[in-house]
C-alpha cells in the first residue's frame, strides 16, 4: 500500500471527481474525503452543520469558508487519517480554503499533488443532467448507466435519486462559482509546482489510467 499520498482533486461539477476519487482511494488504500458527501450526510442526519449548510447547497452556493475549514481541519486532525494519506474531493474551493489547507498539511510535508480533472462545460452540463446518486453511500450513476435495479444502489442498496442541487438554476450557479472562486486555484497550485492537468474525457477506466500514471510519477522515489 502506498503510504502518505496526499491528493487534492479539482474539476468542474460533473467532471467525474467522485467516481475517480473512489477509484484512486481504493487503489492507493487512502480515504476519499468528499466535503459534498460529508455535508449531504450531515443534512440527512439533521446535525447543526447540516441545518446551516442545506440552504446554501440547495441554491448551489458555497458554504462560508470558516465553516468548511473547521469541518476539514477536524477530519484531518485524526493522525490516523492525515498521516496515512487521503484524497480530498470538493475542498479546497477558494483561495482562502487552499491557504488553510496548506497550513493543515504543512506538518505532514505538504500535498503530494493537485489534479485538475479537465472536462469542458458543454460535456459537464450533459453529465449533470443525467447524473443520479445513491443517498446512502454517494455512489454515482447516470441515466445511461443506471444500477441493475434502477432505484437501488448496486453497492449498498440505498435509494438512487437525482441530487437536489442538480436543477438547471443550481447547476448554472455552481458552474459560475467554480469559474469565479475555484478555477483560480489551478494557477495558484501551478505556481507551487503541485498541479497536474488530466483530461477527464473518455471512459471512467481510461481516465483512471491517466490519473494513476500521474500519481505514480509523483510518488516514485527519485
Ligand atoms: P459537491 O458534492 O462537491 O458538488 O458539493 C455540494 C455542495 O456542498 C456545494 O455546491 C456547496 O454548497 C457545498 N460544498 C462542498 N464543499 C464545499 C467547499 N469546500 N466550500 C464551500 N461549499 C462546499
């Protein structure tokens, strides 16, 4: 098992981050930490954070930085998680979050790499319209590739639905916010020598293979 790989996955909504992070997490034996999945679980469980987050999420807006930084800091505070490596999906989404993350991972030796999973807007729009997710485990499906039983997840049997924020208005809002707040992180991380741009078009298997090449190259000893 590769130890101590600390990855961040950037990419537009619908680029396939969730699917690819799950593959990489399995391959490298590291936890997949998705802030979106954590927030959806918090909404479902009716926690304080969930109650605060729900309105923002349904409108396709970003949860305030302070709240998100606390959530991730707490998650990575567990030495078992942070020390063994992780893949972050959906965080950071603003330069402020990226700065906070840099502080959190500095004692561990910083990030291994930041991947920008690149998929053009017209393609993500198509993918988001057909996206379906499991309410329990977050597994992703599409209307073109549904689970064997269309309403129940192949992995855990949970209900498979369209996400509340995959409406046309919320999708547009999220993509606008991605360009305004998150896309600047591509240059920010390139500047730090951490960025890898990976083409997110093609089958899930093809994209995973490209990602593995990039991550392996970053983690091979010189
Ligand atoms: P995702 O599943 O990554 O698309 O996230 C779903 C929603 O959760 C987003 O549209 C935001 O409302 C919220 N969210 C997730 N991660 C963050 C973050 N790092 N900063 C702010 N809001 C977030």
